[in-house]
C-alpha cells in the first residue's frame, strides 16, 4: 500500500507531504484546488509519461517520492532480485521520480536508478489507478477483449502467449513468403544480375596474397630504370673501377693503413683498427650485394603493362563489391546464396507454405481452446456484473458479453468481444456507447473494478472522481461499494460527494491559497469536527449553516454503523 507521498515543485505544488492509511482514504476540496495533481503525481511515480511543463514555474526540477509497504512481498521481491535492487528488511519500497527542465527524467527504486520500463514492471503490481479517461476503455470495443482477459488465470495467460507467439511466427513467415514471391520478370532480372556479378568476380581469379604483393611488384618494375641508375652510382661511390677515381672503400683502406702503422702504440688504437677492418669487409659485402641486385634487374614492358591492367581490374572490383579482396569474397558468397534461393524459389515457397499451414493448424486449436476459456469467463462475469450493477442501484439492467468469431487470426485469437447492455425494461441490448449515461458508465466501471480486485490482488486502488454523474441514493450505494473494496485493499478516492467522503477511514482536505503572489497547495488530515465542516461544505456549498452541519454529523454517525456492518 502507499504509505507516504512527497511532492516538490510539481505543477502548483511547492512542497507537499501526505501520509495515507489502510482502508478508505478520501480527498476532497474545491474545484481547482489541486486534487487531480495528487493523482498525476502518483501516476508519474508509477512510471507515467513525464512532461517538463509540469515543473513548478521558476524551478529547474520537480521531485516526486512514494513510499510503499509490501504486505505480500514475494512477487515484488522476485522482480527486485532480477534487477539487482537492494531490498528493505521492513518490506518497504521507495520510488523517486525527478523531472528536469531539460526534459530528462530520472527514476529510482530504493536509491537504484532504473528505466521507466523496469519501473512499470514493478509498479503494475502495486497500484491500479482508475481515472475518468478509463471510461473510454469501456466505450472502445477493441478493449473489451482485454478486459475479459484480465480475469484469466496463469494457464489462460500461458495459452494466450502461445497464441501470440504463433501469430507473430505466421506473420514473419508470410512476410518472407511475400519477399520470395517476386514477379517472374523481376526475379529473372535479379538472377541475371547476380550471375553476372558472380562471373565477374570468379573470372578475375582473385587471391588475398596477390592483392598484398602486386603493388610491391608493380612499383619495383615501374621504377626499374631509376633503381638501376641509383644503384650504379652507389656502387661507383663505394668501389670505383676508374683509374683516377678514389672510392669510399679506397679511402677507408687508406685510413686502415695509416692506423695500422700506429696501432701497436695503444691498445685503444688496436681496437679501432679491428673495427675498421670489419667495416671494410661489410662495405665490400654490401657492394657485392648491390652488384648482384643490379645484374638481376630486368626491364619488362609487357609484364609492367600486365601488372597495371591487373591492378585496375582489382580496384574496379573493390569499388563495386568491397574495400578488400576478402570483402569481395564475402559479398560473392552472399549473392551466391541469394542466387541459389532465387533459383530454388518454388521449392522454398512450398516449404514456407507447409510451415504456415502447420502453425495455423496448431494456432486454430489453441484459439478454439482459448475461446472456450474466454466464454466461460464471460459467462461468470455476466452474472457477477449483473449482481454488482443490481447492488449499485441499476435494478432493471441486463448485461451481456457477446462473442463473435473472426474469419482470420488476430494476436488475441479468433474472438471478437463486445459488451452489450439494456438499462431500462423493454429496451433491446445495445453497445455501451449508444445507451449508457456518465453515471451509469461510472457504476459499470466500478463493478468491473470491484470484481477484478478479487481476481488480481493489487494492494492499492485509486479512484479519481468515479462518482461523476451520480447523486442521492446511488451515490450512497457507490460509496458503500468503494468502502467494501477498501476492506481488502487500500483505496484512495478523489470525490465531490459527501456520501463517499463520510465513509472515509481517513479524510484529507485539499485547499489552494495565494501567498506573496505564489499559489500554495495544502493537504490536511481532518479530525472529527473538521470532517463535519467539510461534509457540510460538500452538502451545502460555501455557507455553513447549523442545518448542514447537523446533517453532516448525522451522516458521519450513520456511516459508523454502516462500516461496522461490513
């Protein structure tokens, strides 16, 4: 249940703290006092869509915080463990939502940052909010099947998931079938293109090794004359054969001779002499290697032209099919597989059609089984809704859940479900949207919520002005029904009706004041005398008279007896 709510810099609220209790919590106040802001804040804490426009004017962020107590913590604990969120030993869970002026929002559970999706997976087990907009779900025929399914048990939901999985599989198979079933001319055209590309790649006889070495060979051959010229000059410098020239080796030998004459005078000179001898031998070896390299240089114009053509071919293929020979090979394998698929298209189409038929046969069996389960739920629900509506002062109502079958599969099976109703004697059953008033719609939704609360244990229910369009005796009955729900669930109810407010276990008054050009929203937990005044206001308006106060007091005393009777 919701234990505590803290709101800071949200809408017209500067700072607000509410401590809710078990049972029925009722919030009342003047129109525009800020009651809907409380529900909006709770909705955002539960993972609702954030909007930076909700931040109080003049502030950079809004902070919303809800403290929840888990009376049955096992289901939530499993999800917390799955997300690696630390658990409180006292079975409390703290949810914080920050809205920033930049548009960013941050959600935390027990101090751990979570995504909105993670937050929703947890909070859907904590609170169910019924606002006025939910009436629209009853008017939307497409939502009726979802309402029926919400009463399904685990085996029902498993079957529904299996149907969903098979339905999606059929869609994917049909999508693949469509992509294969190209027009014959288009398919032939693509086959020709793929064959040409494969032939172009295969006929080039590419290899990774050639790609790596061909440029080296080309550069060597293309620069053979320059290489030969520079090598010749280098050899001539190192070891000239000209009579009147003095080469590097000759100069080095002259140095060696000079050092040889004095090396015996110092051991250091001996060492230098030996080093010079080694250098002389190395230069002679280098000179021989350069001569050998020059002798092997062949200027082959035909080979050069061949290499140039080959490089152009490889670069052309790279430009079309990949940045490297390896990528060209990968592309070739890919289009080869595609070619084989197109060449064997008829066989592939037949295989897919067989798979579709097999899945559809299994899907039809499961859809029929799900339909039986739905109709059983519907039959029981019809009786329970009828009973609830009778108790909610709709004495002449007839309620029916109509089932029809689509001639095609949907993600929910084959069933088309629609709620039909007759609210007056002699009237034919008609769709809800064509017959019910606002007050009747409120009671029908309350009937569904009352029944669903027994099936799916959600500890806290929030009713935002569910009393729209009702008054008098009907309002009293609706209040008693909400009070009945509050015996097994925490209920937070926004109401304008004194009949409902009088049944509260905890009554809060919401007010709005202007202080120093600022709007301040306050929430006050009312004591007995304050409740009498608030009920009198709800009964008679702004001016409180002794008569309305007396009536309010009588209502409170009467509700004490009613609550004891539950």
